[in-house]
C-alpha cells in the first residue's frame, strides 16, 4: 500500500472512531511523516484519541513547529496539554488558536480555560 493511501485510510479510521487502527497504518511511516505537518497532525489526533497523551503532545508540538499558524494544530495541542494538567501551556495554545481562527469552538475553549484558571 502506498504512503498516500495509508494516510487516507488512517484518516478514515480516525474519523470513524478507531484511532488504534489508524495508528497501525501510520506508525510504520513515522520516519516519513516526521517532517510533514499534516502527517504529524494526524498522528497527534490518533494518539490523543487513544489516550497516548505524551506521544500526542510530541506529534502536535512537531506539527506546530512545522506549521505555526495552523489553528487546529494549536487547538489540538492545547487540548492535549489540558488533559495532561499542563494548564498554563494549554492556555497559550487556546489563545493562539482563537486568534488565528474565529471558530466558536476555539473561542469557547479559550474563554472557559481563562475563567477556570483566572488568577
């Protein structure tokens, strides 16, 4: 199976709620995906949804390094950091995501986070 087909199928599994099957297709491509923002984002999402939060954080941090203006990557990294109880760091990414893209979901998470952790 070619890399692009694996990638497309992995996305379909993830969208269908099967992150472990998505990972079974993506993990053999780790080296090839290392410098691809879209691949790192898909890996991060799959790790997040399979509760492998440390790996999700690593993949999403690489995504942000490769594509710093990707609002969804920032949001996903914020959610991951939030689940890891790294609230200060999560807040930074929620604010950036909301500044880059005015999706209600991004604003709502930013605002809820700020209310919950206001000094």
